[in-house]
């Protein structure tokens, strides 16, 4: 591919990706490099271009300009080969609520052309892996939001793809379920899978990502490890010592200095 060096097997590489809808430029010369077996988080508000970037890399959307390779394959020229090497979990759970958890996994296994016995074996493996064995025979309609998300992750792993795209995987789940999903994602990466996830949660990127790319209006505004990005911001911390350790005295002391603290915080680059 002219202008784009091959990425390591299992990695993701993009250069100059752009996408426009009418007069609205959603993605503007987007560059990305994700090492195999790592987690990269695309962080940004709604409309920043996160989902568009994922859809292009997952071959669900064609870019207006730019190049990209996923797991060694060209997303424009080799879409079928890319799809055979990726798993995708979208913002909305894609499950049949009438079927049980096991039946959903068996169904998707058969759609992936696994033989019936292999689809059943793989379903049982994934139910154990994601802590859903006890609920395997229950209809998905009776699952909690976190359980549905875990089952959705399991479906995307039926063929054990080297690259996974997770588009805001914990949106709409409660804090406890979010922690369970984080543990599941860590386990996926520990198994050698490369993960690109989008999120609006700073804490999620901090907890999961090896590398964070912050998008704003379709452009990369900043990138680095979580620690590097936090160091750019600097600490919002003030230490004070008082000889009269009552809450009222501390409050008076801090408010008397607030006028000096706030301009200094705003002036920091």
C-alpha cells in the first residue's frame, strides 16, 4: 500500500482517513497506530468521530480519503479478509432476546460456518469464560444489561479474532457491571487480542488503555499513554496546613486564597 508501511500482524494502522457527510467533515486526516496485543482507546465527546473511525476500520464504511490496514489486510481492497480477522461490538447489543444465552452463541457459531458440535462446544467455553454458565438456559430477555453486554462480547469472540473493535462497550450499564466488563476486556487482551475501544469515560480509558487518542471535531487533539496525558494536565491539588484544625477555619483559609488559585489554574498550558 503506497504511503503506508505494513503494521505488525494483529495490529492496526491508519493514515489520513477522512469522511464527510454533506458539508460536515466527520473525520479529518485521522492517523492511528495500534500495536498487537494492546488496548487503544479513542476518547472524545459525541460527534468527535470515534464511531466513524471504527466503522471505517471494520469495513462497514468507506472513507473519502486515506488508507488503513487491520491485521495485515487493506480495509478498502481486502474487506472480506479484514472481516475474517476482526470482532465488532457496537453500541447496541445484537442478540435474539427470545433465545437463551447458549442458543444465541450456537446460532452465531453456525452463522460462522462452524459445525453443530463445534458451535455447541465453543458456546459452552465462552459461557464459562464470561461467567454466564448459570444463566445459559435463560432467555436473553431476562438478562441484566451487564449480562447482555458480556454475552455480546462472547459472540464477537466465537472465531477468536486477532483484532476487536468495541464501540462504547459499557454505555448504559451500572458501575458493578462496568467493572465486570473491564475484567472481561482485560482477559481478552491477556489472550493476545488487539483491542480498539471508543469511550466517553476518562476512567475507562485510564483503566484499560495502553495508548489513548483524544478526538475533537474529527481530528487527533492529543495522544499518549494515560500517564503521559495526565501529566500534561497537571495536578489540581492544593495542600494547606492550619494551626486550628476545624472545618470552619480550613474553609476560611481556602476561600481567602481561591482568588489567587483560580487564575493560576486557568493560565496553566
